[in-house]
């Protein structure tokens, strides 16, 4: 898929809220909490215009029983997709709009994602560095796989700084 990098949009928060309402109609009480994370959740950050949503659930195994229903609404059912304990649904083929990540409430990836989000929200200079780096990569790479691979080490280092910050507050 081609890299689409956009300036921050206030509309992304509304897209998150709208999707929460839709997911509530499908999953009901299975979802304990919804979180907007990833680049579209950080004001001012350039991002691929795909809303990353985290749905925290009591029992991850129950989520697979919704696969057919989600597919009927046009979601791609991706399973764990490289992260043990996650269930991923993607909305919108080439013009993807949402990645919906389900995690059981005790999954350590929840904390990692939210600390990184909060770090970027609290450190605008770090968010700007990240945004500039992403712009540079978007000029270098057309394909999202190559783009994502190229930013992996940068993100890992930034996540490490975020964890240090979190442990100090």
C-alpha cells in the first residue's frame, strides 16, 4: 500500500468517537475501554490518516466470535498480525481509515502504546522530531511496509525515552 502522510486533522478525534459508537453496537459490553493512540492521536503530528484504536477487553478469545460480523461490515480480519495476544481489524482497503486493535486488559502492549502516545503529547519537541522523520521517510519510500520498517529503530529509541519519562513522573 502507498504511503499517505497527512498534516494533523482535528477530524481524526471525531472519526475515533464515531467508530467507538459503531463498535459499541457490535461488541456491547465485551469492550471495557476504548483508546485513541498512534500518530492520529497526537495534536500536530503528521500521520498516515488511519485511526489507531485500542479496544481493551476482558477475554481476547471471545473477540474471534465477531470475525464474520466484522467482515460483513467490510473489515479485514487480520488476527494477531505479528503481535501475540492482539486481534486486529482493518477498515477500508486501499484507502484505509481505521486499525482496530483488541487487547486483553492484562496485555503489556497496552501500556507501551499509551505511554508512547502520552509522551508525544507531553513533549511537542519530540513529536516534531518524529513528524519530521516520518516526512523524510515518506519522501524515500512509496510502500508502507518499507516505510514502517525504516522507522522501526527510531520509534524503538523514542519508546525507550518515553518509558524513562513515565517511570520518572
